[in-house]
C-alpha cells in the first residue's frame, strides 16, 4: 500500500519515482502547484486535459484558450504555455546540436576527456537516435583497475527509457593497453545478442586508454 503522502501528492510521486513514471495528469498538477476551492490540483489538471482533448492538443493551445478552463486563469495558462515552449526549444536545440557518430573516432573524441586518466575501469553507454545522434551519455558501471562488471540490464534500461535506436558502449583500460581482453570480447557478444533481441543494436564497443583506443567493431570485423 502506498504511503498516504505519495498517494495524494503528485510532486512527492515525481520526486520519489521520477517524471517518467507518473501520469500526464500528475505532471500537469505539479506544474499547476495548487488547486482551487473544491478542486485539487490533480482534479484541475484532469479537467484541463479533458477540455483540450489530451496532451498534444494541450501543448498547441493558446494561453487565452487555456485560461477559460475553470481553475486555470491567465497566470497558470501562461505558465503552461511557457513550459511547452521550453520543451520545444530544448528539442530543437537537441536536434540541431547533438553530434552524430559516424565513426569510432567520433565516440573516442567525445569520451576521451571523461575516460582517460582514471584509476579504475568505467563503462559508459551512448544512446543514439535513428540518425546516430547522441541522445544521452550515461555511466553504467564503475569497477577496479583491471575490470568492471557490466550486466546487460544496466545497459539496456536507460536505452529503453531514452527510446534509443542504437547504442555505443565504451570503457577505459587504466593500464594504457587498449587491446581487448577475453572478458571484453565475451561482454561484447553478450550485449550484441541482447541488443538484437530487444531491437536496440550495439553498434560498437570502444576501449579507451591514455594512449589511444580500440574499436571492437573494427577488431572483430564480420564477426561483430
């Protein structure tokens, strides 16, 4: 059974569970902040979604239209309109600026500042869209000087959340030798098989050292 505070307050649910795991109505209620007499913020949020026809029409509605819904008014209408426009601008900037990975060298240049000079192995996943543009860059595991334990579920959970079309995996070798170990090759085959099953292909696994890098897609060739 949910604690009462979480069952009643969208803000607490967002902070405890994350924005991805709460409803459109809850997100809108957080944005509204408070309700009006006789109607809580979640109730007003649902009224607004019903009045506009859902999230997509709501995102396109003019502030004057939103302000007509009971419990919204001009100030809240402006706040909602501004929130959607911030989201659109972020998406536009992402589309325009996120780098497209065309070669292993591109991934190496991106991750070299993050993965060189470390005393332990760290594994990073780059989530890619259909154009091979980077959607997100996440550390998924941190290990010892000579190894890091990576489980497929830790790799694919953020990829699924990001709606990735593909991914590149990278980790460092603090020893300075970028040649793959047997464990690296085994991990690569496991992740490739899992990606094939889930429809999120692993396009490369890159090993980075202080002196260079090794692309396992190039290393394995047709066997990758």
